[in-house]
C-alpha cells in the first residue's frame, strides 16, 4: 500500500527505507533501509552491539535430540497430538519455531501452528492454539545441551514409552540421559523489527531505536536528495505506527514522530512523500521486513485485514 503525500506524482523517487548508504548520483532509485521500519542487515548490526542473544531470537528454528536415546523430539503430523521422542532423523515434524518470552523462557511452535503445552497433566502435547503459561518453558543451557522445565519447576524427561513428560522428580545433572537434550539450530535468519524489539526488551530497545532514528537520517539527507534530481522519497512503515506513542508489545513508539519529521524536511526541500505500508498486521509474507515473529503468514484473517484498512486510513489522513 502506498500513500502519496503531496500534490503531484513524482517523476523520480528515492526510497527511504533508511538503513544503508545514499548513492543518488549513481542511480535514480536509492534504497536506505530502516529509518521507520527495518530490514535484517541493519537490525542485526544494531542487535550485535550487545545485550541480545542472537542465537535464540524469535523465529529461530530448532531441533531437540535426546542424549540418552539418540532420538528426536517429534510433534507427529506437525502437531495435534502428544509429543514423542522416537525419530531417528529430523524433518519438519521435529522442527520447532521459538517464541522468546524472556532471556531463558520460550514457547515452541510446531509445523501446523500449535504450541507445545503442559496443560494435560504430565504429558507434553502439541495441541495449544495460542500460548500462555502452560506453553512457556524455561531453558537451562550448557553449550548445545538443554534441560527444559515448566514454570512450576518440573523438568521434562523422556518416559519409558518414549513420551515427553514433565514429571522428573528432582534437579537433573548434565549426565542424566532422560532429561538432557541436544539442540540444533536449523535456521536463524529473522532479524527484523520484532526480533530486535523483543530481543532487547522495552527499555533497551527504546534507547537503541530512539538513538538510531535521531541520527541515521537528517534534514541534510533530504537536502542532498533534492539537489540531485530527485523529487520524492518513499518511506516504508510498519502497521504499529498507527498506535504511536504506545504500540502493541514488543514494538517501540516513536516512529510516528520520525515520520512527521520526514514530512517537515520533505516540505522545506520541495520533496513529495510516498508512504509504504511495508509490514501489515500478522505479516503478509512471512519475511523479516514485514515484522513476522517466526516466519508465519498470519495476515489473511478478517481481524488483520480490517486492522490493515484502519492503518491505511490513518496514514491517508496524516
């Protein structure tokens, strides 16, 4: 979705996704990623400055193998039943997408979208449609080895019949075969707005993004653009801009103020603005630039489509 901010159509446009370098003299269209809505390269560099464990960000895909049995944890048929530990090789049923709750607390999403849950007694199943406390697990790490426990302190173990259960009676050691799992990271390629904000946490993410928005693009950039044969800028934004200054977690407020600054700079330098809704609610394409949490495409629902229309109306009226 593009909203034009100005009276006339632009004949030459520069894209202000606003991470990266301006090369207006070299070509008529220029990308700068991430002023208001980011891309993975720059967000990865920001997160790399410290404070974020990039190994287990939201959307990281992992496989778990029992150290004792040498079998993989599996959500058979991609979810919908009890979790077993009986697979010799790992594929999509044995791959879980992490939802990060805190530095050591995670939720595990299966192929079909259900979450691992301890809601049915001691047996772990892949049957929860949405996550809560019963779907949140605490991970203790020793390099690639894991112990997994519930929030109530009960550890997961492999039962005699190869079920995954949460009834281990005491604190396990790393030589305890039934409770120890080896984790393999299969994919860790999402480094978008969601991963940065949720990885840092609200206070640190606010500090990082405020500093970035304040310094990365300035009025002098708009002046430079206007002096090099370009009469419009394209500014991709995320849907949460319509909820500024207090967008839904984990997103950080401030993007609307930055957009208003861009409007001001564009006006004084005679530039038009094309506003691009680059990230729709629920993610329209499962890619990091659409602020997906785990690579899933959850946009095609009545609620998300209506929310998208509301955001478009908000931007058009701006």
